[in-house]
C-alpha cells in the first residue's frame, strides 16, 4: 500500500507542478494582450480563448495535486476533534459515497466529451479566431483518471490510519493558516522567554 501511495503522490505532484507553469504562460499572454491592445492599438483575436484554455488546464489538472496535499477546502469544525481512526472511517465512507461516483462520472463522460471534440475537430465559439479546443478537452478525462488514482491512494491512507491510529506521511503538506500562525506564536513566546 505504501508503494502505491508514494507512486500516486509523486504522479500527482509531478502533474500539478507541471501544469502550474500555465500560470506563467497565462501571465505572459495577458501582458502581451495588454501591450499590443493598449500601446499598439492592435488587440488579438486569439488571446481570450488562449487565456481561457490556460486557466482551464491549470484548474482542472491541479485537482489530484490538491487532493494529495490535503489542500481542498474542508469544513472540519467538528471533524478535527475526532480521533484519527474515526476521521479515517468518516473519510473512507465519504470517498465511496461521493468522491468515486463523481470522479468516475467525470472521467467516463469526459472520455465521450473529448472523443466527440476530436471527431469534429471542435473550435471555440467564443471568439472570431475559432481556436481549436479539442486538444484541451482531452484534459477532462485525464484529470478524472488522475483523481481516481489519487483517490485510491487516499483510501489506502484511510485503511492505514484505521489500523495504526496515525495518518501516513505525505510527500507535500498544505498547512492550514491556523497551524502556521499557532506555530509562529509559540516560537515568538519561546523567543520572549529567552
């Protein structure tokens, strides 16, 4: 189980960090559009669709990475008060009740959606540039299958936590602001004592 968890975490991290570069491309595209539009009075026809595709790619492909780092929003006011074994049991039930049905639907319907887009060589109807978008639609099932891979890893984490009473370590951990502030406050208190 631990080998699979490491594999899924590495894959999700690699894909998430790879697609994070879309932010840089998106920034350059926006700066380019502003310069040519306002300085040279020659706006492009393609930049809106380009920005939309970059943002969409970044957003959809970051899901598995976000899941692997526990960075999704969670209403855990009561949940965090439970013992680790209870948390793991709750998570395990919720993964099978909500996560896997939704993500499997995303992956399978995304396959049909992407297939149809490729067959018709779909173009954007948002702008007169008619940018090809069928390649971007392939990211929908890809994101779904990455989420399934990471979801299986999370289920294995739950099983380990139920058995041991401790959550397995993560490759990358997204810390809550509350924890960061508490640690900083404790360090400041220790520094004041010294």
